[in-house]
C-alpha cells in the first residue's frame, strides 16, 4: 500500500497551505498516525523555526519534532549543488523520509515554495525528490494573472515534467480561480489531462489572501496601542480615512481595516462606534500612520470602551503604508485558527476527497530508483549485522573503504594483511580507523592457521593435496579468507581489487561449492540507471553458457532480483525478437526461455528479445504488444560473456550509471569478486550486498 503523497507546485504563492492543511485533515480522519515532511525549507533564524512546519505540527498535534520534519535548508542545498554533491542531498532526504515512513501510517510530503534563491531549478528538484522517494504527486497550480490557454499550457507542462520521469500524478488542483470560472476550468483540465488524473478547482478565497493584524504588525514593525489579544483578527476590505467621517463610513466593507493618520480622532472614534453598530460591517483593526499617537484624552476615551479592536501605530505616510499592506503575502500560522479552519473547509468543499483518498491508498509505485535501492541496501545490511572479510587489506582502496564502512556502522570487518603496514597507510592517507573494532589478520601469525590448513587438507586430499601443500595454500590471502567463510568465522568475503577473478572464486569452487539446486556459478550487476535499477547477468563468469546453463542463470538472477526488492521481469536477450530470428545463438536463447517457463512458471519472462524492445516501452509495445515484459524488463540475461561484459561497461560509461557488482550466485556462502579497476564506492557497495546475501542463508 502507498504510504505518502507529494504536494508539488511550479510557482510562488500558489496557495499550497490550503492543500497541505486540507489533506492533513483528510488523512487524520482516515489514518491512526500521520506524519509530515518538507525535504527543503527556507532558511530560518537560529532559535526560531519554520512557520509552516510549526503550524502543521502544532495544529494537528503530530508526534514529531521540528528537526524530524525537514531535511535541509535551501542555502545548504545550493552550496551542496555548487560542489556537485546533490547525491548527498538525496541520500539525506531519503534517509529522513524513510524514518518517518517507518513510524507513521502515512506521510504528507510538501515540496518547495518557489521563494528566495534557486527558483529556476525547483520544479526539477521536486521531480527528482518525488521520483527517488517513489511516491505519487498532487500538483497545485494557480490561475492568478493567466488566460485560460496560458493556464492549461502551464499546468500540462508541470504534469508532463513529472510523467516524463515516470512519476505518477494522481491529482491536479487548480487554485485561485475566479468563482464564475470554476466549471470552465475544471472541464478544460479534464479534457487536457488523462482520465486517471483527478481534477479539482478551488476559487479565490479573499479571507485567506488578506493579512491578519499580527502580520501587519510584523511586516511594518508596528507599535500595538490597543487590542493585543485580538491581533489574529482577519482583515478584509481596507480603506483610507482621509475624508470627513460621514463620507468615510459608507466606504467600510466586511472585516474593514481602517488606515488613517494618528491625529484623525474623528475617524478613529467613528470606526470604533461602527464596529459596535449592527448597521455597519465589523472592523478588524485600525492602522495609524505617520507614527502619530492620539492625544491623551482620546487614548483615555478608547480605554473606557467595552469593546476595542486592535489599534496599531506605524512609521510612514498613509499612501506608502497602504501600498505596503497591499503587498503583504499572507501566511497561515499556528495561532490563527480561523485561517486554518477556513483552509480545511475550503479544501473539503471543492476537492473530491473520497476519490482522492481512494487513489492514494491504491497507488503502487513501479520500479525503484538508484537512490532508493542504495538506501534499502544499507538499511537491510544494518538490520542483521554480518561479518565480512577483505583479504586484500594492504590495498589503499580497501583501507579507505574499511574506514567508511566503519563510519556507516553497517558490517563487522576483518582485514587480511600486515597490521603495521595497514596502520602506517591509515596515517599516510589521513583517515581514521578504530583498530579496536576491526580484526587484522596475518595468516601465518593466526592461531587458526594450522586448523585451516588441516581442514583444507581433509577436503582436498582426494585430489592428491598433501599437508605441506595445504600449509602453503593457506598462506594465500584468498584461500585464507575463503576458509574463514567456510568455517563460519566470517559470513562472506569480498576480494579481487588486486587479484584476478579466477584467484578469487577458485577457492570458493573448491570447498564452499555450489548450492544443491545449482550447477553453475554466475554473476549479476545491479545497474543503477537514471530512473531505475536493472539486473544484468551474466557479465563476469561464464564465457558461453549452454541453453540449460542460461536458463539457470536467468532463474538465479530473477531470485536475486526479488531478494533485493526488484520485481523480476526477465528479458532473454538476442539479436532478434520473438519468432523471427534463425540461427544457433537465437535458438539457444529460445530453448533457455522454454526451460525457464517449464521450471518456473511463476516468473515473467520473454525471449528471445532485443535490448531496445526489452527496455523501451514504445519499442516493446510495437514489437511485442501482448508481452508482460517487453518495454519494462528489470532482469536482462545476455547470451554470452562477450555480450554481457561489453554491454554493462558500455552502459556504465556512456550513461554514467552506477554498476554494483558483480555479485556471484549459486555458491553455498557469499563470495564476491571486485574488478581490479574498482573504486572505493564499488568496494563499499559490494561489501553491503555480500552482507545482505549472508542474511539469506
């Protein structure tokens, strides 16, 4: 079940508060525990908090702290972006959101407000964040200052910005529409947008756009003379008291705000009496301009009245004060219950809340973004902590990776190597390692060396291995590390940064061996593309698998995919799609596909199929319109190592995709191979997936 909704807009002053408050009220009526999250907020003064977050947390009494409710301020985000560290920002946003997702039944996520710096990139930011959180979007647009055609075009542009990145848009709300145009706008949007998008239209609500007296006090740095307990009064119609009183009274409107020089005692007293009279509209407050305070006799007279509206004094001429008040962008804050209730009732009146609620509950995200995948890997590895051995402990990259893995607090580690050498390199590299929390083993000095050598001798003596040979073999770091895994002294091993693939996996083949239901060891890469994670296999082990081996690789890869949270849709790749191709290679793929269907009818599989038909929806639909896999394959099985290895490297280099792996499949215990050109990040990712593999044993 979906557990969140993302509110997005594309412009400033769209009236997002109405939707946030209305949605929160709706969700609170249907869920036991609802959370609130803003990935990016405007900067705030130390010691203060973001007003919008405070309003939501306070009014709805959410069991959250202010720090829980946001990830990063906009100024910090801009600095990170300028340094090319947007990945770190996304990691932080995902981590904080996921914590709320675990705590609450549903989370309302509110996007950026298009104020201050970086407004040009905010739409793309909202798309990126919602995509990586894997949650549907509700788009809010404003009709202020737009013709109908302009409004429809801009709304569709925002909608398309999300859809092109495969972010599901469940609803669009048009806000601040002239009341008489609501029907026209609603009908036009429904014609413009797909029927799957729920459309609602909210009219301009003047009481929400006008400031309260408190906001005027804050904005103009006003001095409050009277009515301090009524500063939340909502202003409505405002007018200048410059004419004679009898003429001015006829200009008073609902919730009148009276603006007049401080020496106009007649206007002041007349406005107060009008507020008491049943024949005139109520007065929300009086603004005295010119920083002129009424004479003492007038102040004394006002003090004696039974009912007094807020009276404030400001510095500035009447004309400039009128303009400043007119320019105030009214906000909703925690103590202004009237505005909050108006927002909620407006939302309930104009939005199809029952249909919207149903859409939110039934939505299911498709696919998984790279950031979501990497977050889930680390989270799963921490859940049941495992012990991983790294035999190449003297390698700089391994040492740096070990330091970072310690900081991440995700696995227990053993490094095989010389302790003094490793300590010297840690100092030279300028990193830190807590040597009390990590094992460093030199095989010849290990108290388990003799036992390991004897175990190897017993396992391999039928192959004419002598005890002397076994002693020599156990000096090899790959054999020693693999024996640690075999004996249960480590849960998994990662090697290959300084050794060949054969050197890494040969010991595992000799005594860890394959699983009972496996006859072949194969490998997969998790290819983290821009908007999805795909599984590529086999790209590292089997040069030219038979049809039976190819089928086993496909089944193993599908099971690995499912184990790591990716729904397996298998594409058996070839140079032709369907039944059109002829030749030994395509026949092998066709036979392998048939074997998989026979052995595992539960799996979704298509083959033979070309790469473009497997991953591109339009091509897949045109070539294989009835396929469950074409255009949406998540597991891609290559016919041979030549094709697989070159394809994964081409995709990695040309698209900038992150390739996590290779992860070996089919062994009784996890042993994984690194490329000799691996980076520190490659090592960390491989250690994490090895730990997760070990959890499944």
